[in-house]
C-alpha cells in the first residue's frame, strides 16, 4: 500500500466482529501498524488509486511469494577496456514469483 492511503485507512473507525478496530496504531516504537491484525507495510512501488488499478495488496506474502537466491557470485575480469586499469564485472542470480495465488489478493478500484 502506498503512503497516501495509510492515513485514510488509519482514520477508519469501524470495528469488526471482535470489537477491535480495523486499523490499530503501532503497539510499541519500531512495531508496524496493523490492519485486521496483520502488519501494514507501505510500498512506494504500488500504483496510486485510479480506474482499474490494483493499489492495495493483502495476504500472507511469506506463503504466497517465493524468492529464489542462487548461491555464488560470478566475477568476470576485463583487463582490456580501461587501460591501465582492470575492470571487474560481478553478477548474482536472483529471482522470484508468486507461489500461491490464493495467499495474496489485490484490491482493484473503480473510480
């Protein structure tokens, strides 16, 4: 969720079936705010609210998204490009993808 939408959600004073509010402020310094009991994370990469834009993602990202981190770093030595210096190019292979589509849901807005 992007920063501009945290404030409107934080002003939401609706209580759900347990009697607790949907949004709870941080319990201690350094702790995240919670939405329905789950930690709330602000992501600047999420799009702004617009027609047919998925601006809020909710779910269990540990279960739903898999990050693959290959072991090792590849180093390529280049003694020819910048004489009298030697350049080194390093690469590391990482990737990721959705593992369980049922664990993460996006909220699409119709403005």
